[in-house]
């Protein structure tokens, strides 16, 4: 997934810093760690990233699964 995220982001001309801010991270490394595979991508963040990049969430995941970190009652 991380290669796909990077490819789509670069095609759209969007910076890691911009996406990091939209996801609520204080530093660009927040999103960069997702792109590098160091951190997983929650379904919630995948939806936000898909909206920023103008693609369907399914296009982000290609053949890898998104993990759902949403907790009931949170």
C-alpha cells in the first residue's frame, strides 16, 4: 500500500506535510511513516487521504487490507 500511496500523492502533486496536517499530525513524519510502512493506515485516515487525492478508498488499498482502529464508544 505504501508504494501506491506515494505514487498517487506524487501524481496529484500533494505534499506529505499537507496530508499530515489534514490527518491531525503535528509533523510531516506522521504521514511519512504511513507511506514508509512504519505505521498502519486506519480506515478513518484512509477515507481522509482518499478524499484529498480524489480517489476511492479501494484504490489506496490495492491488495493490502486496511486495519480498522475505530473503537466502539470512542
